[in-house]
C-alpha cells in the first residue's frame, strides 16, 4: 500500500505544481520556467546529499550508462509540456501528456517483465478514460481542432519521454535508491541551455514578485512529487505506480475548483469520478 500512497502524493504534487508552473510559463516561456524550476530543485535537494551518500556504493557501470541515457529524456517532458501550454489548448495538451501512465504500464510489462491481472488492466483503462472525460471539452472539441492544435507535438514529446523515463528509471533506482536518479537528472539542465543557445531562445527571468513566488512554489512541489514517485517505484510496480501518478489532471480540476472557484460541469464530475474509481480500484487490486 505504501507505493500507492506515494504515487497519490506525486499526483497531488504535479497537479498543484502545474497551477503555478503554467502561470509562470505563460510569462517567461516553458524553457525558462523549467530550467529555473530545476535549479530551485537542485538548491533544495542538495541538503540531503550527506544522508544519501552511502547509496552510491551500489553504483555500477550499467547504472551510470542508464543515468546518462535517462537524464536528457527526463528533462525534456516538463519543458515540452510548458511550451505546449503556451502555444496550444492547455487541457488538450495536459490530457495527452498525462497518458504516459498507460505507456509505462505497457512498456513495463513488455521490457521489465511486470505482470498485471485483469482487474489492474481495467483500472488503468478507467484512469485513462477518466482523464479524457474530465480534462477535455468533448462537446466543443472536434477532429479538426485536435489535428491543428499547435500544442499536440509538444504533448506527444512529453508523453513519450515520460513514458520511457518512468519505465526504465526503475533500473538505476534498484541500485542506488530513490534520491540519486532524480537529483542527478536535474544537473542535465545545461543541455537545455545549449539547445536554447543554438535555437536563439533567451533565458528569461521573472520580474514580478508574484511570479517569483509562483516559481519557488512550483519548484518545491515538483521536487516533492518527483522524489515521491521515485520512492514509490522502488517499492512497487512501474505499471501500477505510474498510472496513479499520471491521474493528476483530474486532481488538478478538483484543486482548481476549491482554489480558484472554477465550476465543474457534469462531464468533469463524471470524469473525475471515473479516474478516482480507477485509482481506488488499482490500489485495492495491487
């Protein structure tokens, strides 16, 4: 049950972080917002190094190779997601990207040899269905809009990158624990700076106090969420943990309802109910 609890903590962390991260990204851009969030996370988590130093004794050449492969993959999705929010339909982009939990489930079964029973498979499909119903305005969304939305390519990059990352990060996690894979991945942010330099994208700093505060909150919440999912992955199956963690858009709708007084229509309520039912079912059957 412990991995389920931490997977839910991850979902809550991502849902609340997106509220603040999305607001900042619309002001300074997805690249700048993501890089600054990573730097904040490095500053926050570096204090834990003395307590995790002993775990590096389990590092192997294979672990190092996986970390080198996964670091750029792990950095890409957040930046892509925020850029998608900036240029496309946020609910559409967020829904597509959050489907990475289903991809992780498939990849984990195929490549990691994890097994799912029928009840778990149904629960995962329920979570994905609930995300679609709760996040998309199905009445006003047509095929032409979906195909033409500029945020879709960014959403697909996030979907694929998160799917690959959260499937295979379990391998180094088993050798060096939950802290180091995430912490070391933060240090891949210079790769993004190099890419920005090549593309002529400027690093923009927030000027308004509220955006600085939002950025700090975003960094803290992302840090909590990322370490929570890594800890959950060390204890449970990726094919179970990731779908629960990726249910965060439904939780985002609930949080927005209480924080911003956003009204929930019948479709959103139905979608949230389906998602939460899927999460509860997955917790019971795991």
